[in-house]
């Protein structure tokens, strides 16, 4: 294993100092995911708005009379000048919900997946490799489930960030209702297979 080749007695000392995984209660995982997701969204919202605006621009991102934004710095100035500082938090409610739901589902699914793997697959002699495989697979499952569950909020967030004056959606409720009237639930998974 990782501790082979150390002087006699050292592996036992190091193993005793290693942090052992502590099972996380379901409600703690949900709250931790929700809080971390919400705080992350609050901090990265301005960068997300810039990213989406630049992604939605069809014209090349360079100094040209055709392009609305010529780069990150120019986009920041233009959005601030034309729409004010609040524009950097457009789509924030749906973004908060997306990050919070993603975090809560990911934390919860990760822990549940690890428990399921431990229950259904006995620990082999090579526990280090098994633990690595369990953590990796649980992380993949958690990411896939969290993405699937939170994706509708991502679609809402993108639509809110992308709208300019006059607004198509004035609030989250109206946005959900109008989008649902388009094609039902499929509207909220537009682009999911890409």
C-alpha cells in the first residue's frame, strides 16, 4: 500500500494519525450542499452573467461594429453602463436554486451511493483500491444525478441572464409558466443531451 517501505513502526504511527471517514447524516449532507451551493452562486454570479452573455453573442468577440461585446473587460463595462450593477446578478434566484439543489443532491447522492456500494459489494483485501473506486464511482453517480435534477434551474438561469430590455420574463414564476406552456417539462431539459 501507500505506507510500504517506511521504517519499522512508522506505518502504524502514520495510520493512527490518518483521518478516518466519518459517515454523514442525510440532513447534514442536504444542508451542507444547499449552503455551499448558495454561497458559491452568490460569489460567481457576475462571472456567470459575463460568460453567458459572451456565449450567446453570435458575432465574433473582437473589436468590430457588429459585436456588442469585444471581450471580458468591455462586456463588464457595457453591462454596467447599460443595465447597472444589478445586471450582474440577473438570473440569480434560479441560479441560487440550481446551485443549492445541485449541492444538496450531490452531497446526499454521494453519501447514499457510498453506503450502497459498501452494502452490496464486500470490501476486498485491497481496501485502498476499493475505497478509491467506491469514491470515484459515487462521485460520478452523484454528479450525474445532481445535474439531472438541477438542470431545469440552469435553463431558467440562462434565459434570465440572456434577456435584455424589454424583458420576456419579469419574474421566476412567470418564466416557469411561460416556458412550461412552450413544450411542457421538455422545455426545462432543452440542450440536456448536448
